[in-house]
């Protein structure tokens, strides 16, 4: 198969299987292709919010120190191939076609032998392990897709390091019904003979993670404390379109004084501190790292769809916040940077999210809201239905027929001084970027 044919087959023939938690199918698939996961040095990253940012900071610091760093992430924002990368370079189209063609045939044989057909995520996980093994990466940062214990990535043996990012309510009913149950599922990636770095959490979540660590053999845990993170700069700017071109944040964490990052969300110093703790743990068992290179890696780290400034004429910000905890932190970030500008939202959400709570946290803060139906996602909430919910909190709302139409309307409403914030789901960030280039750059 060619690249386009392979992606079409994945979308039309495999995606309808949906999400199936459990490790039996992925284990069988990996066994049939030689268990590439056993040859990888893995940093396994779980959590509700912050996985992508923490992973990016880690990859940036390790790459800056001269290591070859592989990554497996989901979902992609810019390009399908973004899911699998080495030192920031996406897997080539030719390799995607080669691996998927082989894996589709393996999946067909499994089905013939009476096994379940692997899901898209299981096939992509196998492809990632094959590619990262073939590239002989020094470190491989693997993000959990959903949950932890029964996620396909959890088929790996004891990882070099586990990182548990911020845990909050999301995928309720699928990976747990309470915060503690969700925490237990995510802590399921912790195995014997590993080290664990944990982001600041609610006390009940910390207790669940400690319990898991204590139940395993030879596990050493390191809990990042919020009081150890001192943010130096993240102030208000006065006018939206006068944001400094090189706006950064400074923070201190333990011995790292005045560390600087280019990622602007109010939540990013915490994510960077988690990465710094993980890097210190790596150094404690022999990984050679230079502090100057770590600092450079943090500063140069960028991550699409995380309070990302798409452009300044008009000012358009994209953020994939899609659950109450992430939206609350996004609102805090907006309050940090903007005081007197008209704020226009573009909102698209998935119907299985905590939509009412997301709207309650955000809608009243906007001058105008435009809803969209997130494209190419069966779980999307229709723009009209979302607008109806928002209207209870903010009457200034309309439903658009497309992302392009929403952005065009937002530009008209906001004019030159307005700030356009698009959020609610990572799933439409790529389409938004394309729409920005098409609409805003020619205005």
C-alpha cells in the first residue's frame, strides 16, 4: 500500500472497531512481529492533563544533551505522522506505509486464527515500537492513550521511568467513575523495579499512587510539590495585540533558579517542573546531562495546541483544553495575559466530555462565542446543541457551519483589538491552523 491508501484503510476498515481496553490483543500482535517493545528504553507518561507538554519538555532537554529521543504521542494535531517522531522529525510516509501494510496483514491473520482484530491504536502502537526500535533511540517517551492499566502502551516491560502527570476527571465510566478510580487506572503503568515521578495532585490521588508504588517491588517514587514551584513572570500585558514577540515565563524549581520556558500557559511551569524532576531522577542513575543544555531544551520547547499563538493579526490562540481541569487552567492563563480586550471564543467539544462544567467555567468570561461541530469525529457535539447549552450562561453565542466560517466570524466580531481563543478539543486544532492560514493571513 501507498501512504494515502494505508491511512484510508486504517480509517475505513479499522477505526470502526473503536476503542477496546485490554492487553491480550496487543500482546498477540507484538508477539507475531518479534516483540519490538522489549528492545526499547522507555519513559512511560500517563495522566489526564499535561502528558504532551511534560513529554515535550523531557524530549527537548534530552535532545539538547545529544541523545536520540523517540516519541509516541496521541492525538496528532498538525500531521498524522506527528504521532511517531525522533528528535522532532516525523516518521517518513514510506515507513508508515511499509509498517501499516505489514501490520494489516498480521491483523488479518490474527482474525483468521480466532483472535480479536487489533484496534487502530493497537496497530499504531505496534508501528511506533517497530520504528523506534529500528531507529535505535537512546530514550523513547511513550504517552498513554487512555487510562493506563489496560492501555495498549502498558504492554511494555518495566520502563526506565514512569511519569504521572496531573490527574482529574475525564473519560468517566471508561477508566473509572471517581477521581480515585481514575487515579488507580493511571497508576497501573507503575511496575516492579522502576522509578516514578508524580506531578502535584489532590491528596486522595497521591494516596492512590503511593498505594500502587508500595504494592510493587523496588519502586522509588518522587512527588513534585506545588510549593516548590515559584513562578517569576506571567503578568498582564494590557492590550492583546501588543503581546511581546518573545514572551516567556520564568520560574524556579529546587536548584533550577530562573528557568525560562516559551510555552505560555499558566500551567506550563508546573509541567516543566515535573520534567525537571524526571531529568534529575534520570541523572541519579547515571544519565549524563548538563544543566545548561537542560535549560536550553526547556526554552526551545514548543507544543502545538497548548496556548499556541497562531498569529497576531488578529491575535488567535489555540488550546486543546477539553476537560474541566484544563479549562479552569486555561481561564487562569487568559486572566494573566488579557485585561481590557474583547474576548471571542471558538468552541468545539466532544459530547462524552463534561460539557456543562466546561461551559460553566468559561462562557461568562467571553464577549462572544461561536460554536462548531468538530470535524471528522463521531463523538462530536453538534454546534447548535453546544450553543443551546452556552446560551444559559452567555446569550452572545452563535453556531457556525465550519471552522473556517467560525474563524471568519470571530475576526469580524473581534476586529483589530479582539483576542480569539479556540478551545474545547484537540481534534480540530489542525483544521483551525489551516483555516488561519487561509483566512487571517490574507486579510
